[in-house]
C-alpha cells in the first residue's frame, strides 16, 4: 500500500501514513467529542481536556498491552508504556484502560459521567475507524490468507502488500490477504452510524456508551477470526486459543456489564428516593 506518504525535502525524513492517520483520528475524535450542543453545566474546554487525558491513557494502555504480549521484562514496563517512538500497540489495551479511567477523569473535571461517556463512545468509534485505515496503509494488523492454491485471490476484495517498507513479515509480502483492517474500520463506522441514529431517539444517558462497548467488543471478537498476523499473542488451553484482543474484548464486555448494573442500581435508588 503506502507506508510512507512522502519525505521531507532536504532532510529525507519519512512521513508515515500511519502517523498521519493517527493524528487525524485524534483530531476527529476530539471534534466529535465536542461538536454537539453541550449539556447544562458542561464546558467545552473541560470536555477537550477529558478527551486529551483519555487519549494519553489509551496510548499508554495500548503500548503496555503490546509490551506484555511481546514478553518485555516487567521492570521495563513503565518506560516502554510511555514510549511514543517504539512500534507496536494493542488497541484494546488502550480502550480498556481508558474506559476504566473514565469515571475518575469525569469526576476530576466535574463532568457528568454518563453523558460524557456517551460522547466518548462516539468519538472513540470515529478514531478507531480512521486509525485502522492507517493500519491498512502500512500493512499492520493484516488479515489471514485469502488466496487459492494457485496463488490467485479467493475474494474480489483480497489485497496484497508488496512494499518492502510495509509493517508485515517478509513471508506475507505479495500474498493475497483479507483486508482485516478495513473490516475493522467499516464495523466501527457502521456501529457509529447505528448509535447516532439511536441517539435521535433520546436513550437514557450512558446507554450509548454501554452499547458501544458491548457492540464493538462483540464485533472485534468475531473479526479476530480474519486476522493473520501471528505476533498478536494467544492464550488458551489444549485445543483452543484466544488472541490477546479477544481476551481484552471479554474484559471490556465484563466491565460494560458491571458498569451498566451499577448505573441501573443507582437509577433505581434515585427514583425510589
């Protein structure tokens, strides 16, 4: 595809497509977070700050999950987790850590938790979709084989990476693969569209956030069956294995259920009072 967009004249410094897409994803996520009319008592500046803090936490979580999967010694985790130059991130590690930190961040900034969570959910889906396009351009997180025994594409939309700068193992270069990154981007955008439609029905505060976590985690668990990169880490027992992202998806669903039950209980107590 296009791992390097261009080189800065006079320096030969490469500008990578993933870095550009990541920056665009963060900008669009912050825009989505604050573009709608604000709830009473909510200030746009605090929302932006909450978004930036959660992004920083997410980047740390994604990197920390990656170094754990890679088997980096635990003594090096604090340094590796905050590295912005080291390659390799696990998206769901970032989503999980940011979701766990969300209540504390909202409380710190005096933001209503549930309505803020709804905004964060929609913003995250936008960021995921754009970020995955960046993964596609560099060949990272690629799909499994989608070719016939004769080496022909088994699907009309199968893709192959031939650029030597692609973030893909040499044995996968030139092979026809599922565009798993685009599957992920498409499902994130589809879920975003569904939640935006549901938003017009004025669901209870917090429901968009819970639906986003449950929906995306379930879709991601399924999409892992189309992934082909072998270095993403697996854990299981005899005869079965789940990838790191599948385990983190299970953790995200569990957290959504726990949070949903807590919110439902609190709503019930409030209505009784």
